[in-house]
């Protein structure tokens, strides 16, 4: 499996992800998506929205604001309970999560070796004096304060006066925006249970110890669904909420597989009693084998009627659904598939990364699913000194860019250009050559054809330039290279 260092370096070098505010020394755990990163991220969001919101008749979308009424966070429990235990070092003033101290390597000045400095692996004792860590793991000198609860919400002020009455928060999750709009969506869209509301948007958590590149950041983007079901209904002999919970787990897993994640890199982790939030009936995480090890990719929780009941209590509004059949008002149960865009991007990136050997040379290739690849097609001129070839290539790029992300590149020889596109995961390259344009003065006959090269097999086919849009229509909507190649004949 690829290391995180390799991914971070590739991401910077090729314009996927940059450290935020890098020229000022960077901002802790904030990252900026570069020209290729933003394309990849947008495509992940676009296919998620298409597959889970637009194509399903039981789903609608929403885009709630980031700043909400502060009481939302009282009702949701975030003001009182969204905390981590934090300790401070009295010497270096570094802060740590009290419950994660033993997961850090620690600095030790060993009394058994005249105070020599060692860095000891997380959770282990000193091999010289057998002592265990009691002081600050970073400086090895400072006492740590007793743990105190630290709220992870970013606080800010609404309006021009910085007073307590004006305090509000940057949302720590998009979910609450859906719950507070439950009644609005129900009435305006005349929905019947079960139905779901999907939303993509930024969320903010003031993590004490973020890290591992874009895996855990203080500002991140979520793709969340709240799926409302009638708890009195049964489906296939089972309570509706339990049935839909399983369905959503399967649908989410299938989605990651569909866009290229290897089945053996995904597994399900059921929360046991100790991990389970008090309102949750069952929560299952989809875990991915990240370069840092198996970690949560997304969670699918059965939140019961907790959220709607809490908001009904604090707002004084009835957040219920009228069950026509039973002639009664019910508070729906909620199944919540919640995924992070940044984490999904990291998983797709890690899974796509390959180092191959081609004719004795190393080839780095990102085998992105064609629908996710930041660049769908690169158009390359075989000779950049020939005006007619360059003109034709530029015109083809313009035409293709009306449908897909297409780039033109003439800054190197063709072999080098192919490798560069491989390294950013471009599934197809189009090459314009002498035969494409011809030249009567040189006695060259034009055939009007261009070469398409497939990233994964490195095979090439030759097709009429006028048919490119149709051919890519097939290739970029799921038709296999082998089928398309069989139709046009290999070069
Ligand atoms: Zn310290
Ligand atoms: Zn020691």
C-alpha cells in the first residue's frame, strides 16, 4: 500500500492539495485543493449527488446555512456534550487529547543514562530504566494539567457586537440543518415516509489533535443523508428502521466499490455498547484501509427519533408525520449515512495509486474511475512546431471541454506527456499527428483520424476526429475500453 508521504508529495507536486497559507508557514491542519484536487472533489460530490439524490425518487436535496440559531446546538446536545478531554503541558504549552496520550511517541530524558534523550515508541516503557511516560510526550520535561473538557465547536459572534447574547457557532455537522428543515421539506414537497434529505456542505470542528493530511482536518466537507422512516411500519417482516439501516449500509458500500475502491480495502465495523451514542440504536462504520491503517471512511447510524424530538422540545414546534393509515401522528426514525468528502477523496486517491514497471521503467499511475478522474481527456500534439497540428489539437480540446474536463499540453515529448497524464489519472489521451492533418505540399495524405490511448492498458486506437465526442460518450459513461476498441479497430 502507498504511504501517506508519497501521496502528500504527489498531491503537492501535481496540484491536488496544498498546505493552506503555505507562504506564511501554513495553518494547522487546513488544506487547499489545487486545480486538479478541486476537479476530483467536485466530481466525487457530483456523482454522490446524482446517485443518491437525483436518481432516487425517495430523496430530495437541501443546502442549509452554516451559521444557525444557537439554540440548535443546545437542542442537539453539542453545546453540552460535543467535547474532548484536553491536557496542557506546563512547559511547552502543547495540547493533547487526554484519551490519546498513549498513542504518541514520547520524549524521555533517561536518569539511567545520565539524562540522555530518547524518543520511545507510543505506549512502550524505557528499555534502560523501565519507566513509563508521565510528563509531556513532546518536550519530555513539562507536567501535564489534569484533563478538562474542551468543546470542539468554533465559536463566533453574529452581528457587530461581541457579547454573549451574540454567540453562535460554525456548524460541526450538516445534519442539524436537515432536522430543523424537516417540516418545511415535508410540507413543501408533499413527501410520504420513507423519504430522505441529502446535503453536501462544509462543517468545522476545532480538533485538539488533527492530522494525517486530509484525513482529520478542522474544516471539512460532509455528504450527509437523513432518511426518515415510520417506526411502526415493517418491511419484509422487520421494523422499517432496521430494514432501511441495512439497505443504506449496502448502498453505501456498493457506491465506493462502483467508483473503484477494492472490496478488500473496505470492511464494516459495528459499534459496541461502549462506542454507541446514547440515542443510537445501532451504528456501523464503513472502514477503509488508509495508509495510516483501518480507519472510519463513513458512518451509518440509526439515530431513532432523538433529533426530531429534541428540536420539537426546544422549538415548541411539533415535528411529526401524520400516518394516514393508522390515523396518528408519529415522530419518524432517522437513518443517517454520513460521509466526509475529504476522506472519500483520500480513499479514492490511495486506492488508485499504482507503481508499475513498463519496459524497464517505473510508471506511476492513478487508476481513477473515469467519472472521477480530474482530467477526462488530454489532447496532445505530436509535433508542436506544426501549426496545423497544434490548431487541430486546440480545436479538439475546445470541443471536448464542452462535455468533459479536457486539457491541452505540448510542453514535452509525447512519451513524457503520457507519463504526466498517467500520474494524475487521466483515463484517455488523444494525439494529433501528421496523418491527422496531412499536407499537400509535403505529399502527406490526411486521414482525419486521431489516436486515443487508454491509460490502464496503454493500448491505442485510431478514430475519426469527428467521432471523438461519440466515442468518449461511450468510454466516459461506463462502456469498457475493450468493447469500444473492438468497435473501431485497434491502431
Ligand atoms: Zn511539553
Ligand atoms: Zn529511561
